[in-house]
C-alpha cells in the first residue's frame, strides 16, 4: 500500500499470469522457399523478398564452400549505338557550320550515320 497525495492506492497482482504464459504453445517459425533453376531452396525472409523483387529467373545457384549460394545474375551492359555525322555521297550542307540548321542537300555532304564495326 502506498500513499500518494492523500489517496490510498493498492496494487493487485495477477496470480497465475506467468504460469499461463508458460502453458502457451510455441509459435512455429514460418519457412520461406524459392524455386531457382527448378529446385526449391529454403531462405530467410529478407532473401525471399529480394528474390521476389528481382524475379526468380534472374538468379542462379553458385557452388560455394559451405553449400550452394543463390546469386543474382549480372546484368548485361547496354550497347548504346549513337549516330555520328559522317561524309556521304548525298548529304547536307549546314548553315554557318551549325549541325542543327541544315541548309541544303548536296553531293558529298554530311549525314547522320550509325558507325559499323
């Protein structure tokens, strides 16, 4: 019993509370599985979310010292091809040398072409 500002407060405990908690069944841990290259593998939740985000088809199995490892496939580098201003049989003559202002079409002028290797 304690006194606080003239009122009497009593504490009541819940008898059997901790015994009831001990009697509860244990919760089962959810297992997460992914299918990589036709086989199922158990992974943790973070890895499952990462694989779902990128797609299962973008992963492969890499043999490792402590068992197979699920690895993201490297993305192919984009081969960007840009047109280049080159001399051609029939091309443009530009006003004051500005490539944005073609003046007229002439023999042996410049035109935008994609370079071939």
